[in-house]
């Protein structure tokens, strides 16, 4: 098959510094699915907006002919940059819009809608300029998968643009209309929206602004546009699919998704097992795998020296790691403070350079009260974040929004047993360990409050000194969590759509 993956967030190797961000979730999912599908033998083109700071090292080739994007009587040109990843995934980056930092929220949302039109225009070009590859069994673009709410407008853009004759003499609209359109939902609560008065600026007919159309609580929602226009709506696991359609869901789109019925399907989530691999990670002091954990012990010892913690490697080391400032950080600090009354080491490492003043004060108190047993680091570089995750016995994650659960899955990979909130994504990634540790791969807390988090931390700390902990750690590290499983499910779904 010949497929396009569209995302508003692309990074060549989305790292730990992106954990806890919606852009990081989209980047992990888009790249992971692209690589998984490519490994199955499909031609995969990942399409995203061009961001010079993020993409400058890719060795991009600029096409001489710009992409002409037409919608609603408007025309725009986008410069096309091409690259190819070592995995064989083709990259197409579209330049020509103002950067996120320089735009208002209205301009940013309009740009995301125009990105959808640009993907449709690129698909039209591909359909009219097909060059069969040597040995290829497929020569024509067959499907477009929009990943995340930033790309959610893409299915509607393809559907509506297919109704308009190609202004540049390209392929017939009928070919564009024949594409399979899929929307992978990550966090509909973060869906960008526009006022009705802005519809003309994004090339949308005002007739679509109805309760049965893209109108959502008085505005035009990009997520609703994707949910209505996609042939299938995808979720990264059964718990996440159930959360989309659950009555009274906080994201408020439950009625929209329930109306799609069986068209809302699960493909499961994953993690890039090549990028997050303790046996090959270049950032680590010592490497290891499930069959030989001596390297993890050396990594922990080296890490405690690096963080200037008391050199008692027998005590459990709990790491709270995030690229951003998690919403529940204050509750987590309180829970860790209670846990520190026992024999525990802890490190709080954030990629963010600053935290709210009240949380900063709580972190300072924690560090002062438990000097030598607590390390607090802000603005932590990527390499050190990897060493912290690899050296920790337990990884405390408190992200309530992530659909990929990348942090939880990374904890499994590195033998840093996850202590996580019981979110749909976490329940998809791990099984809560029972008292004997004979089953399970992590420890779940029922809510974000300090009491619940403390209870989960205590369960983990109590397990640390038991003989069963090594079997639990090895079992967690052997969990099959790559994107290949999701890619196979998506492949089967696309074949069904072709029938």
C-alpha cells in the first residue's frame, strides 16, 4: 500500500523532553505508526509543517515547484522539502506559514485548517504523478491517516476538496474522493476551534456549520470535522476507545463519537523500541537488557553519584520525569514527601526550566528536608533524562492527558517500573501488579490526589525488598510494546476499507 501520515507535529526522534506535551504525543504516534507500516513493506510518506529549528538537521531537499493549495476561492503556495529517514519513511515538510510563536490562537487554528488543505493538494499531485517503484505491487496513493487534533481537519479537507475540479489540470476529483481517510484521536479536549465568521478564511462552506456538521458549542471544531469526515476514527487501545464514547466524558465529544458506532476502532498504542532501548542507548553509562540486569545496577550507582545522592544503592530510587510541568506535580511532591519518611531516594527531573512559584517552594522544602536523598533538576538535557529513567527502580508518571503513554512504556523498557495514574492510556500499557507480584507490570493510582499517589508509591516501595521484584522487572521489560502491533492492525483495517 501507498499511505500518507499527516501530523502537525513531527520530530525525527521525539525524546523524553517531549513527554507530557500534546505535540510530543502526536510526534511519537505519527513517527511510530509510520515506521511500523514501513517495516511491513508499505510506502509511507509522513507529511508535516516545516519548522526550521526542529528539522534543520534532516538533510532536506527543496523542490523547485511549489505546492499550490486552493480552497474557498483562495490560493496559497507552500514550499516542499523532502527527506528520507533510515527506516525508509519518506518525509514531506510544507513551508510557507508563519511560525506558531508569532501567531494568535485564531491564526494558529486557521493555519492547521490550511495544512489539511495542503495535504489534500499534495495527495492530488501524488495521484496524478504516480511513478511505480521497482518491485512495487502498489503504484497509487490509497489512504491518508491524520494523527492528532492538529491534523484533524485533513479528512474534511480531502472530502470537500474532492468536490472541486482541480484548478491546475491535475487528476480528477474522483481520484481524491477515493482515498481512505482516517483520524487518529489523541486528545479531543485540546481540539482547536474557530468562530463561524472565520469559516471563509479556511475555505469552508458556511452550510457545514450545523449541529450535524462541524458546529460544536457555537464554534467550528477541527476534531469534530475529522470525526465526521473520516472513514474510520482510531484510538490507541480499547480503554482509550471506551473513553471516547463514554457518556459525560470531559472532552464533551462523546456524542459525536458514539454516533459513528463501529467506525470508532482501536489499533493499540506503542513505543519506538529502537529509540528507547537500554541495550543500545548511547546516553547510558552502562547498558543492560532483561536477561542481564547487572548493567542497570551499575547505571543506578553511577546516576546516584551524578545526582549527588547518598550512595546506598539498596534503597529504592523513584524518579518523576517529564518534559513539561505536569498538572499534578504539587500532589506528586506531597506524596513523595510522605514516602521520604521511609528509606527511599527520589529524583524529580523536568525538561522545563521553571515551575509555578508554589511548586518551586515545595520542591525546595523537599530537597532541604531530605538532603542527600532527594535531587530536584529543572531544564534537564535529554541525555541526562535517559540516564535517570534507566537508573531508576520506579518511574512516577502523573500525566493525565497522554494518549500514547510513552513515559509509562519507556519505564517498562528500562526496568523502571511505572507508578502511574489509572488513565485509559496507562491501562492500555500496563497491568496493575497484585500483592504477590506474580502478575502485573506496574502500579496504578486511582486519582491525581496525594493520598492515592502515596498509596501506589507505598505499594511499589514495599515490593522493592521482596525476591519477586526481579521477576516483575524482567516481565515488564519483556512486554511487547512496539508500534508494529498497531501498524498490523491498521494494515488490516485499511484492507477492509478497500474491499
